[in-house]
């Protein structure tokens, strides 16, 4: 561990960085993370930045949305048949949570 890396890591920690529980993938050293950037205190390497294809994201989101919509259908049918008031309330809470999640997902697209 060089003195320069030690100083940089100490600076990062003083500025709000956190120690990571996962070791460095290159040397198994201790890593510090701040603002999404991880720095190994031992070797100084940072993981390579990877571009995430924008093309895959809408398909993934729409797939999750479809799953949620199927779940909503299933819960609606279950709600129609349920006689127990407490179980009805639990189903309604779950439906509400799913609807809120779908709305949040639509807002991010």
C-alpha cells in the first residue's frame, strides 16, 4: 500500500466515502467507495466502467410491468372471492403497492 493511495483513501473517507465489504477483484485488497467510484487501497485499481445498453432497458421494464399487471389481475380475482375482511385489506394493500410501483416505473421511462 503506497503512501499516496493511503492519503487518497483517507481523504475519501473524510469526505463521506465508505469501506466496501467486497474485496478488490484484482488483489483482494480493501476498497473505498464514494459517489459510485470504488478505489482499492492496496493496488489502486478501479473496476472498468461498463456501458449499459439503452436498448435493453425498455424491454426489461416492460417485462416487469407485464408481470405486475398479471399479478394485479390475479389479486383482483382473489379479492372478488375473498370473504375474510382482513385478507381483503391485505390484498388491497398489495394491489396499491403494485400500482404505486408501476406509476414510479412509468415516471422513470
